[in-house]
C-alpha cells in the first residue's frame, strides 16, 4: 500500500503519517512486513509504504484508503 504526499511539506507530512500508521497497526494488532518512507521520489514527492500479508489488505484498504498499491513477493 502506498500513500503519496506532494509539495514542499510532503516529506514532513509523510514522516508524520508513518507515525500514525504505526500507531494504528499496533492498536488494531495488525502485523506488517515492512513500513517506511521514501523521500524525495521526485521533486516535492514523498511517499509512505506498507507491506502486509494479503489477508489484511481489504481491511486496511477500507480503513486507510491508500492512494495506490502493488503486490510484492518477499
């Protein structure tokens, strides 16, 4: 799952969103493989990514509304 943040404050917003995302996952007791930020992707474009097992995808998609996603094999 990927959330994009644009603009001059995009990096700060992505880093802040990552904190809240970790809090949400902990509170809901949802295990994850990896979580992090990538900044900058391009000029004024940062993102937060989350890798979770497929059984959690629909629940998280409904609750957190990621901007995009892709399937990965670990």
